[in-house]
C-alpha cells in the first residue's frame, strides 16, 4: 500500500457544519486554570486586507507550566486538568474569533534551549488548500529573545508572530493573520 | 505551495513567502485529546439523526487510518460534512436552488477503533454548482477532518467517488499535482462493505503523516 500521506484539500465554505456549529471550543482553559488569564482575539485578513469571514482557527497550547494536556507529552510532569489546551473557532463577519485561556508556560525546545510562551495555530479556510500553521508569541516577552524557534525566523518578519496587548482591556491580546500581501504572516512547514 | 489560480479563492489567500522549516519540538509532537469522550454511539450514522430517513442512495463509508509507517492510528476523531442527495448543504451560505432535506443535516463524527478503522453510514452527496468559473460544478464529495496524535498530523481532505466525470474539471481536485495522490482521494466501491439489500459500500483509507514521537533534539 502507498503510505505517502493523504493529500490535503480545502475545508471549503461549509466547514461550520462539521466542525464549529456544534463543536466550536472557545474556552481553552477554564476559570480554575492556573496562570495569567488571557483573552486571545484573532483576526484573519486576505491579501487585499479584506477580512476573512469564513476561516477556522485552531489553537494548541501548553498549560502555565509548559506541559501539554495529552498522553503524548513525554515530560511526565502531568498537566493542569483545567487547561485542555485546545480551541477552535470560526471567524465572524468581522474576520475575528476569540479564545478564553491562560498564558502558556515555556516548553522544551531544541539544543537545550526552552521556547518562549506560544500558541500553536492552524488556519483553515476556503481558498486554503492545505492548512496554514503559525505561532503566536507575546509582544515584549523577554523570553522571545531566547526562543530557538523564533530565532529561525528572519528578524524583520518576527513581528508578524506577535500578539499585542490591548492597553485599554488588560488581559486582551490581539493577533492578526495576514494570509498574504505586504504584511504576510510567517507560516511554518511542520 | 498551495497557490492554484484556477481555484480563484487561492489567489488572495495563499502565502507567497516560503514556509519556514520547523524542527519538531514538544509543541508539534503533542496534540489535543479532543472529542474522544464526546462522540455518541449514533454520531457516525447520518441517516438516523432525524425522525425520518433522508432521501438518496444509502452508503457505508469505511476505511483505515494509518500513519506513514503503516501503523494504524487508533482512537482518533474523524469528522465529516457533506451536501444532501440533491447537492445542497444545510448551511445558510448555500444558495443553490436544490431542495433541502428535513431528514438530513450532513455532519457526522466517529472515533477510529483499536486497528484504526472508522465507519460512517450516510447518503451519497449530490454534485453542486459553484461560482468559481463559468458552469463550474463540484464533483460529489465528503469532507473529512482528522486529528491524529499530534499537532503535526492534523489533516483536512475530501473524499470523492469512483467514475465521477466532474473530477476532471474540478480545480480543487486538480490542484493536487501528483496523479497518484489525486487517485487516492477517490474512494473504491467495495462489495465486502456493501450490505445486501441495504447499502452500497465504499472504502476510503487515509494516511496521516508521522508524528515523530521523539522531538528533534538537534
């Protein structure tokens, strides 16, 4: 049998039916989860700067101590049961979606260097043939300077991976995904 | 890259910069334990979600989910969504003037078993027109979404039916450059899965990329 991975196809315009009408997840970490509360606000824009109102964003993150809530986390430290770590939402008419969560801790990286706090992100939409994967880091976090993954990104493009705090609403962090165009977000080959 | 101008929506939605290679860390080799406790026993049967039976050709879609080492992927969530037999989605954005079916929503979920097998009972979806180009029609298809064990193994794809004349004209199907890879998105009619006097059977196996359980240590 051919074991080449099955080809990806777009989610199309009607993914809500199977993925988010009844199975959206906006709460990644419940109110009892340890750590700094974060409301993550994402907005998706296309190459013309037009808001994308039919995208789906999925988030995968560690708990406040850098442990993933899954049996495949080989650190063996256990994880915060109130931080499931997974969220997914469809964007609304403004191209936005929201997640209630906590700031993730630092997870082991490469060459003994731990990673800065980050969200792992998948973006799906009509017109995207294969999901796009990116990361969201926190602007002005000193750990960003040491992150071995951020270091792989050309310096002039790192800012595309930063969520920015909303000074008027403490705990709110805003992240924009630019699918293409002059502010194109960095996407990774995972 | 995934730019395929014949599928118009890709033009403003496809990155042009090269993807940055990401060595696998704990973030990529782990993945959510999502949906495992939330799948009801009847979620895999799309013909039994309403008081009456949906119209259309009843089918069984069955297959095995493997990783790229040939190992079965057990207990992973498989989600599907599709149009009804007339080619209409239960979705407010679908304005194709084909009838809705009050007995068909078109969404299902299942978990793979210990050997990686999943099974759905549904009706064969209809083809439908779309606005991509003049006289554009999507071949009959079922959308599939799978998680696998890791962030890196996530896959969304579409399953097609054998002998569909529309596939040759469909830019979404044709966007896959490799002929063999395209053919593997076409399910196979299977007499073993077919239930006598009840439903036709189609086989659709899926290969997820490996999860590389050991993170890159450099």
